[in-house]
C-alpha cells in the first residue's frame, strides 16, 4: 500500500494497541485534549467473535463498519449477488489475512464485519491467522445484493428465526455466533420487504439486547421505524450519514439526542463527501455535545472483477486511483492524522474509535 503524506509510524502513534496522547505528541501532531477516562467495568458484556468471546472493554481500537470479504456483485451493470469464484478462494483468504495483519500492525484491535451473508468457513480460516478480533453480523443486506435464499425470504417470523439462530446458536452449523444485526435500505422510503427485515431486527434486538447497524438510506426513517417496533434507541447505529450523502443535519441531531449512534466513513473519498463537509458535520455534532454518539471507520471492501481485486470507488463512475489505499489500516495511517490536523483532539478520536464502540456493545447506555 502506498504511504500517504499523512502516514505516521506505528511506534510513534500506537502504544499497546490503543490510541495514546503521548505517542501522538511524539509524532509531532497537534494535541488539543486528553484521553477519556475508562468506562466503568461493571457493565461490560461478552461479545462473540470468530475465535471466541471478548469482553466489551477489551475490544480496543475498533472499526465498526467493515467488510473482510465482500462479494455482492461487481457494479451497477450486474448488481446481483455473486459469490467468490472457487479458484480464487486461496488468494482471497491470503489477501484478507494480509489486510487484517496490516491493520493490527498500526493498532487496530477489532473489526466488525457487516456483511450478513458471509462464508463463515473462510472467516474461520482467516481469524486463525490474525490477532484482530472479528465480530460477524447476522441479518439482511440490500435485496438486490443478497443471495437468493435471503432475497426470497418474505416471512418476518422466518427472518427473526434466522437472526436469532445465528446470534444464539451459531452460523452454518458452526458454533461461531454473530455479535451484531445488520439491515439495509435500498433507496427512497423503506419497501415492504425492508420493513419486514427492520421489524424482525427490532424484535430480536428487544429480545436479545444485541445491537443493530444499518446501511442507511433515510437515517431518521430507519431510526424511527426501529424504535417504534421495539428496538433500544441506544443500540442502533445509522451508517453512511456523511454530509453530502445520506444525512440531514437536523435529522441526525434528533437521532443522537434520543440515544442513537451515527457512523461516517468517506475518509479519502472526496467524490462522496468533500473533506470540509465531513469535518463540518463531525465538528457540529461534537460541539453540540454528542461526540459520544459518533462512530468512524473506513467501510473498506473489495471484490474480484475479471480476476483482479477491485476496491470500492476504483471502478465507474468514480475511477479513484487511490481506492486500494483505503484498507482497514488507512484509519490510523491517514484518516486519524488528518483529523488531528483539522483540529480534532485525541480525546475526541479516542471517543470515536475506542470508547464509543465499547459503549455501543456494552450496557452503559441501556
């Protein structure tokens, strides 16, 4: 991966796999705050990962919305689900391991994978070769990019059963349990099928306490629908709300005031969100007193296309020549230093990457 002008060495930035104020100062980056005090330990929860449970206070630096293997189809011209070709499976696993180990070297401790239709056997192979905790999801993605058996499922109760089984028993006959629920909206208002998936997610969240993350179309519509159907407001993460994409500032403020979390991820993608807009959005929420409701990550994903690895944004319509740089490690090597140079404090960044994921998974907000 090409080194960015914002890159800094791990030794000067990371201490014991957690963000360190002293190490940032040593790296010559601006410091405007102090690290947040640890949350109380009494309310921690045990979070299932591919290799076993981890206490929520041990998740460390966490990326909450990522995709270790992404195989939803090559693009708008072929939007339907397409699995990984058999002859590329070994290369796929090796490459995924390399990306996770790159992330570990710069201080990422946990990756939450929000691909609810994933080959769990490959994830098991990958997890054995990396120190990064991998939390997998259950639920339903966009209907057009879901495997046939999920796309054709209509019954809400059947959807609930599918989620509940993967959360409490295991996935595809294995003892590996999901640790988060994922649901998605295609566009416009929620379709009838999407309403079924969202209701099912809300019911299972109410029953189990497992949090929900969404692929956001209309953030406020999604949030209100989930809450009306029984979901805990403090256990809802609305994704991709970055300025210029999906989020309406007034709506987003309503969500955080009521307890919901917001996720932004277009770092390095000016075609989605210009940097000044992204900073303005984050700054406005922080200045309003809701830094504790912001999650930041990369939403890194790649797929095979004509035998080549293609990262999101590399193809049409954006043709981003730097798309492959946006791996999991990019958060630490590029995004965080740039946020610091834009005036965010280490206290805020630690809140986004360490404390908020831990709090989202724990009982502290319940």
